């Protein structure tokens, strides 16, 4: 979006010349860009008065030009943020006639709403959009994300799913969830509605990144897709060890039908060749766990023929 160059990760940080801040939430203000002595956050530029879509073609690149940023900085130096009281406020409420200005990092504190889509519009606390839901949280209702109380009514900091009217959460919590989930997986945590939920949250100022969910970065959960592959019986009887198994017969490895996190060879748990399922001690419960351990102990004394079939013998 910009002709300005993005800061290198190891470069020394400078204050954004539009908001005057260094230590900001990158999810709110975006990455820092520098060029020709200028330094500005991406979203500080997109929301700043007069900078939106001032695109010109320069060497085949459409972006915000440094001269436009300089002009905006000069104009903002004369405007005072109604939230923090400092000058340099480059964002003005979009409602005609409203002169309230603010810095992007001050938006949340001042209960302002910024639309991270379309025309990147901004609204002060007086003119910001409100949720249409008429429902109020019942006494003792907690945020479904952080589990802290949400209060007794909707507000700037307390929101509800427009589809089910049951999922209550704090603004900061649902914003964090949106950043992690991305547009691909962002939905109501309770009713799973996506269409109405995303539209409502976006209109309320929640930024939903166009990205895959953070939990898929670097294939972080690849190990959880691997099938359990060893015998967990207290004493494994297979001569080739716990890590080996055969495709069928007494040395076939069966996984727990409930959790699939533990496995056993048929013979190691005294299972017949026709047994199709098995349940580990943890999932089966205490009583069955005792039986499981006992059968493993007994299996040492059973006799098997050359095909691995147990011969009929009396129990010890």
C-alpha cells in the first residue's frame, strides 16, 4: 500500500510521525514504514485525513506518496486529540460537522471505532456505531474467551454475537481472537455463525486480518495429526518391541476407541483376533482399568500356537 519502505526487524525503532508513538499494538497500528526521513505506521496512514486512496502511479507502484504524508503531518500538528489532549491528531470523525480528532492508538481509550475495511472510516465516541442487539447479559455472565465478568449490558467494551445473542465477550478478547483466527476461521465461538458475525464485528471496529489462522503457521500442530504407533501395555509381549506391529493377527496394534492416544497389541491385552475395538484404562474408568492391568498380567501365562492363536488353558 505504500511507497515507503517497511522497517527491517533489527532496525532501531522511531516514533510514528502521525501518532507520535513507538510502543504500540501492531495489530492496531500495523507495521512501521520509513522513507526519506519519514516514519509512520501503516494504519495511521490509512486512517489519516486526506491520505486514503491518494494513489498515484510511480514506476508501476500504486501507493501513498511521501509528500502526501508530509502534508498530513503538518496539518495534524495543529489538531488536538480529544482523548489524550496532545497535538498531532491526524484522524477526524467521519460524521459531517464533527470536528473531534484523535490518534489511532487513542481510539480504544476514547471509545472510538475505526473500520479496517472499505474506506477506512473513523468515528468518535459520540457518533460510533452501536450493536443493534437488544439483549442484555444475565447476572454473572462471563466472557467466553477470558471467563471474566462482562457486566450487565452491552457497551463499547462488552459485545455479543448478533446471530445467537448468547456469546458475550470483551472487545479486547474478541480482537485477539480475530487476529489469531484470521478471516478464514473467524466465527462466533458458540453458534459458529460467520457471515453475520464477521460483518457485525467489522462494523464495531474489530480488525479481521486476511490471513490463515495463526495456529497453522509453521505447521505448529503437525505432530497432532500423526497416528499413535506403539504399544502402551504395562508389559509388551511382542518380541520385536513396542514400536513394531503387524497388519493383522495377535500383533496388530489397536488404538483406544475413545482417545486414540494409547495403543496395544491384541495379545498384550488378551484380545481375541476378532476383537475390533479396545479402550485404554484412562478412558474405560477405574474398574475397567483394574481388569486391563490384570489381563495383561495373566497373558504371560497363556500358551499360543505357531499362528499366534491362544490355546485353551485354565486361568491362574
